[in-house]
C-alpha cells in the first residue's frame, strides 16, 4: 500500500512539474535539471560510454524537452518515461552523428 501511495505522489509531482514547464517557467526548467539531470546523464552515458558526448547529448535532451513540451504531452506511463525516451533518442542521434568514419559505410558507385 505504501508503494502505491509513493507512486501516486511521484505521478502527481511529475504532472505538476509538467504543467509548470508548459508555461515556459525557467525556474521549473532548473528544477527539472536539478532533479532529473543525474538520471538522464546516467541513462545517456549507458548508451554513449563517453563523458563529453554524454554531456552534449544531455544538453540536447533538455533543449528538446523544452521545445516539445507545448506539442507533446507525456504519455500515460509518466513524465519520467517521456524524458527518458527523449534522452535515449538524443543519445542515439549523437552516437550516429559522431560515429568514426569507416570506408565500409560508403556505398560503391553503381552503373558504368
């Protein structure tokens, strides 16, 4: 029973944070960074395995969250899951964009 109450409190806090963020309140953005920054950092680091890339992807994550707030509502599973998916997307994009050059990645010209 205590776990259900705690989960309800977390969901209520996430919903409240989301509604304040929707108003583009910069204090709420700082709160988001303070309270979710470590979680997002570790989630991204587990994908990229490099501190500098992780830091850049984390900045991109907060930027994307800020930009998507007005057009995307967090899904039913909750705000945390929504921002974790955004973080993963930013990490995967960053991973693809910074992948070292490999001659095998180029396609050979076709035709004569």
